[in-house]
C-alpha cells in the first residue's frame, strides 16, 4: 500500500522533480534562518562528526540542495575560523514510497567534491522514531511538517469540500487543528529524543498569515481543485459522493499556533522565526530562474499541485480521471490568476533542544 | 552511467530478487560464524547504540535476512543475560544503481516488530569511504568482496576468455590477483578507518579450495558463459572481438591469499575462519526450501548467473542478445550438471579491528 503523502516519482512532466520550483524558492528564502542557525551552532564548535537529518527530503533537484547548502556553510565557517571541518553525516528521510533510487544516483557526483561527507537515506514516517537517541545535531525540514499523519477524524459532514473552506460546517477547522496539534506534538517529542541537547531544528511550514483558517492563502489551491472535481461531477465523470468522502491530510497553521505548540510540548526553545511569501506562479518570482519560457501560469500551478497530490488522488478517485481533472484545474487556475496575485505563506522556525 | 557490478533490479523472472537462492543458502551457512562473532562482542557488553553495516546488501529477500538475524541474535543474547537490548542502527550499503526503493518498502513491516532499530541505506562503492571515522561496530558482507573495483589491466591477451581459464595466457592470473590484492587492501584500510577499535568484520567471499586459480569450482560458471557466447559467435549473432574485449571484474581467492592480505594490511586480526560449499543447482540443497518445484537445473543456474551479470553483459554486448545468450547457457548448464556435481567454494572470515 502506498504511504501518503508521497510526491510523484520519476522525472516525467507531472513528476515532483519537474514541478518543485515553489519548493526551491522556499528553500532559497529560508537560507538566512538556516545559515544563522549554523553560525550559532559554530560558536561552541562543531562535533567531530556533525550529523544532520533532512525530513521529507523527497526526490528531485531540491533534495540535495539543502544538504549542499548546509555542508558548504559548515565548510565556509570552519575555513573562516581556520579550523578543520568536521566529518558530516547526512540522513535523508522520506516515506518508504519516496523515489530514493533517483536521489541516490545524484549522491556520488555531489560527494566527489566534498571530502568526509557521508549520505544515507532513511525510509519512514517522521511521525515515528527515525534515529537513535541523542544522535542528531541538526534537523531540517522544508514543506513537510504541514502534512498530517492521516486525514483527521470527524470530517464526515465536510461535504463538497476536500479541505477547510468557507462552506465547511462547524467542527471541521477544529478537527483539522486537533489533528495538527496531536501530530506536531508527536513530531516534537520524537525529535526531542533524537536530537542531542543544544541541537537545532529548522522547520519551514506552509501556513497562513492571519487567524482565519479558511483564508485564500492557505485554501485557494485546494478550492481550485474542488472546482475541478465538481466540473468532473457535472460532466458525469465522477460521483459527488467521491468528493464528499475525500479530505486532504494537511493543515496550514498560523504562527501563533506553531509557537504555542512548541512551547506546550516543551522540549525545544524557539530561537528565531521568520515568515515569507512565495508566489504560486513561479514565473512571477525572481528566484525561479529555472522557469525559462513564459507558459500558462495555470498550467504551472496545476502541475505543481498535481505533483504533490497525484498518488493520493489516484488512490481515492482512480487513475483514469487524473489527466482530465488537471485539464480543468488549468482553466480555473488561469482564470483565478488573471484576477488576483496568489501566494503561499511560509512559517520558518529555528529551535534549540533544551 | 551504470556502476558495476549491480544485480538485476525489480522482481521479474530474471531479477536478482527472484534468483538469489544460492546467496540465501550461503547466508544460512555463515550464520554460525556470525553468531559466534556477536557472542564474542557481547562478552564486554554492547554499546548504547550498536551500529552495523551490511556492504553489498543488494535488493531482494536476502537483503534484510542478515540484518534480521543479527538483530534477533543481539536481542536473544541480551534477554539471556537479563540486560536491556541496545538501540541498533543498520546501514545497508550497495552501489547507487542498486534498487534501494524495493528494499525500503520492506523496512516498515520489519521494524514494526523490532523496537529501537533504525535502518538506513548508503549508496556508494565499498572501495570508497562510506561511514564517519570510528563509527561502526560490526561490518558484514556476503558475496560482494570478490567483486573487483574494475576489470584488471593487462588482460588484452586473454582472448576467447572472460575470466581466468586454463587457456588463459601467462600473466592473466597475476593481473587478476594483483587487482584483488590492491582492492582488498584498500577495502580493509577504508573499513579500518570506519570500524571502532575491537569492532568486528564478518566477510563471506566466493573463492577456491586449492591453489589452482583456474579450477572448476571458481571458473566453471564463467566457462559455461564463454561457451554460450561462442555459440552466439558461431551463429553470427556476436562478433568474436566482443568476447576478446570482455573480462569479468571479479576474483575468486584461496584461503591463504585472503589470510595473507588481511595480515599484510595489518589493521584487523582474524579471529576465526571457515569454508563451505554450496551447490550451483539449488534444487540440490536441503536449505533451499524456497525452490518448490523441480525444474531444469540448467535454467536455475542460468538465471542465477544472469541475475548477477546482466547489467554488465548488456553494457558490453547490447540488450538484444541477452535472452538468446541465456537460452544457450541453459543447454550448456544442463549438459554440464548431468555429468558432474558443481559447487561454489565460500571463504568466511571473522576479523577484529586491532
């Protein structure tokens, strides 16, 4: 059985590898907080072997980008301080269905330029223990922790929706928040067992800027998906009940919720936090140099959403409808983007193990 | 580019996963030496986290067999001594082209029965550094170390052969032995940097019982392959030159060679060694319970050889000839097996880091 959420494997047009420019931009935007965290760490000196974990590493050009940045950073700091660089052991984690084979083929060229670095892959959910006790110095995770361990309970009456929405009945936001709180508490407790005292954790989570859990910045992409699914129902290609029984396993928290849960769990102290915004339409971002030709913005957004949801959608709605579904998504996204600028809101925290 | 030697991926008829019964039998035959090594280790007590590496883990039903045996062993010893079991961190290593995705899908069911065990995959050649300094307590490797880092130099005159043979000209055995010596010395030096003092290493290597490097037990399987290739030449399906320029990157040492190289390199002391034999025709082995129906012995041997050589053969001879080549192999193997019993000779050593 496929474990969720997993990104689209391989390297074809709808793969995560080909459609993760937003995630790349987010990684670039979080460089500052990550670099400051490593600088902080360096004040007391690195251990003989600096062990870091990237949770939800996925598979594609971004997977080794974070790792490469961290290694270069550590080496630059040590060079600057005229110290020998530590050995660095990297654990790339994602669900067992992640395409590790593709990641692993990229490892030897990377390591050929980096002495004393060792890279391994760890298959498993970060809602379970992944590493031995007190063995990790730095945990990093970008665009992963907002994925829940499962679809929340008590969403039976969220009919016509696949996530929180302005038309969701009472109790739906609560069900989502409760699942996020439970999962994030568990995530923190598990990491607190694995991270050494004074070890660090840098997380980037998709969230929302205000208190309204149904604001466009966190729900807009999914509302376009609902509209596309409803088109399919209207055309007799899907059954309305299929939408009623499908809900996404993710939650987009606000900063206060994230900070409060870290404080409540108690193992980590937040050193710094930042927020950033990143345009859905990656053609609109300066950083997204890899998008060279101007294409349909709707198509770009549709493929980005497809690349992170397709395995889930196939499991619920079947494989046959996917192409048609995202053809409709392109139309809705183009229409939407012609009317307003749309952005993801990102919450970045740097926390220290007490 | 495919790194060699890698086993046939996937799970189809010619995959390594479906054709590794000999290797399984070998693993079962080496259980004794592995168990004694772990018992020895336990005398001074396990560390808080017992770290073990399986080098050349491949992908298939055997991959987690060794690991499972070791973990069960450690747990049984601790239970017996009424001690808490250590955490166990396992590093599964193979070349980056190994099918780690298939291995990783088998990890969660295994770990669901085993608390405090952590499994990761490490892509890379064991002729490079794979792990941080002094970080591994037990290295295991079965049926891998006889694979060389490359085809030896100076084999230009080994025409009509693909390995050492009775018809090989002078210098061919020397070229093979020199490459093995160089590679095995390097393997030992690299592991000596990674294994902690008093850490252990258990290796099973395909070898030969006597001093003759062209004896049937180590060259027979490859001579059948040469005969099959020559059939293809006779039928105009391959060019004779293609055989002349192909040589296998492996060496089958005798016990004295292995012991002498370990002593010469100097980092490890051999505690014990054993030898065993295992029939090519797995229908002929009591241990090989997984072969249920009596089929063509030639076919079984052909598929076993195919599963470990196909990527190499495709790279040199092209994909088109493979099916035809192994059809001929079946005939030669059936004929050969009808005339004599054929066995692989295995050398098992248990060594301690000085």
